[in-house]
C-alpha cells in the first residue's frame, strides 16, 4: 500500500509541476500533464511507477467518466439542441474522410484490407477528454462552435463502439455483437428515459436534508450507475456518464445550488482524477520507436490531420458555419489518445498490426493530442468571434 501511495504521490507532484509551468506561460495545463506522462515513461522514472500502471489506467478511465458527467451537468442545453444538425454532419464527415484516407494509405502501401480498416478506424476517432479539458480552460464549451464540437464528439463515440464491434467480429467471427448493437442502444435509451422521469423524485428527497454532501454523493452515485448501465449494454461508460449529466442538468431546479455542485465536481475531477488520463496518454509514447519508424509515423500523422481538418471543412456547405469555424472544429476533432489506442492494442494482440504500424498509430495519437491545444488556443485568440 505504501509503495502504491508513494508512486501515485510522485506522479501527482510531477504532473502538478508541469501543468503549473504551462499555465504560467499561458498554455493549457493539459500539455504539461501529457509531457509529464512522457517523462514518467522514461526508463529511470518507469522503475518507480511500473507496479501502478494498472491503477493509472483505471483512474484514467474513471477520469473520463467524471469529465463527461461534469460536461453534461454544465452544458447549455438550448444551444446543444440548436447545434444538433451541424454536429451530426460534422461528425459524419470527420469520421468518414480520415477512415477512407487511412484505408487507402495502408492498402496502397501493400498492407491487407483488414490492416487498412484498423488504421482507418484508429485515425477516424476523437478523444473527448482532451478536447473538453481545453474547451473548459478557454471558456469555449458553451459557445456555438464549442457546442458543435462536443455534439460531434459524442456522436463520434457511437462510431468508436461500432469500430470496436467490427474489429471483434473480424477477429472472432461472432456476428451477434453487431446484430444486437442497435437493440442495445434502444433498450438503453428507454432505460435512460425512465431514469429521467424518476431521478427528480430521488433528488428532491435528498435535497430535503439540506446537506450538500448528501446531494453531491447522490449525483456521483447516479452518474456512476448510468455509466455502468451503458457499459453493460456495450455502449461504453462515456455516453452513459454524459447522459447522466444531462439528466441531472434538466432535473435540477435550484440553479444556484446546481452551480455550486458543478464547481465542487470540477475541482475534484481536475485536481485529482483527470491528470491520470493525460499521464496515461504520455506513458504510451515511445520516443525511440518514433525515431526508428519516422516515415510511417509521418504518413499516418499527415493522413490523420488531413482527414479530420479536411473532413470538417468539406462539411461546411451542409452546415450554418463558416469555413473559419469548420477549420477550427476540424482541429478540435483532431485530438486523440483514447479509444484508438485500445483499438490498436487489440489489433496488435491478435497479430493484425506489425510493430511499425502499431507504433505509428500510438505516436499519431500522442502528437495530435499535443498539437491541437496550441492550434485551438492560437485560432481562438486571433479571433474570439469565431466561436459565436
């Protein structure tokens, strides 16, 4: 126990120092946290954290659940509804274009169709955690563009589950997972609607105690239960946590108290849990693997960026957005570092990916995650009106 606490304390100390350094030079803390993870992944520091990597992975997953719960709780729902159509269009273009380009790149280089599908799926995905953290820091979440980014990212999560289901089908030959997926979504939607009707009753009973700890605990338990429910249905805990946050947002009548609860959850999430998500991203980075395999990495990276940014721009005629806005959204959708790593690891474990292709996907995930906060910050500071 003492060794685990020592390792976690060391991780938080290094992460805190790096995040504060980047905040001091007016850059998002997320960059410092990812770089801290990369530093901790070096051989010298790896000796101190080798035994806690499963704990880091668990805290990383938990951090995303809390982050999406928090996002749903503080989302501007009227704006979210207005942006629904644009979010769907952006999501479709930002998934299909990089997926097609990744597939074509791999097949052109002589790899199998299955490898092309895996790489295309990996570069088509978006990580909500990195994007949301930066949008919150830049106070851009509830703007028009920020809301569309969020909506497109949530829709992107559906594609993530589909891609994982497809991969499992190809490696196992079990078609049942794909067949029952729409049924699972429908059943989960019905259960979510039921909880939406019942949740205000429970919240009202708890609030009668006039004890913020009880209310805060009730909200946390509710969020985790819905996340577990969606995970059990094969939809993933992220969507469940976001749905729980929206239900809480819609049910809470005491807006002042709701605002305080959001602030308390924000402090707990960003100070203790979320850093482990970005540390986990940094730990996946293999600098020497990047040096050995830089041509493949550059190709995959170039296709990944072109697919996301180009896909968003290509969607412009079908939305109410300007090219400047879709360009910004494309960069926002370009952050990765989450499910595509799971996808790549799964494919590698089944022998579908060579070490070169696998390391290129991992390096692409880290580099795009590191790039997008700089680009987002620069574009927004150049023209704050671009968010409206």
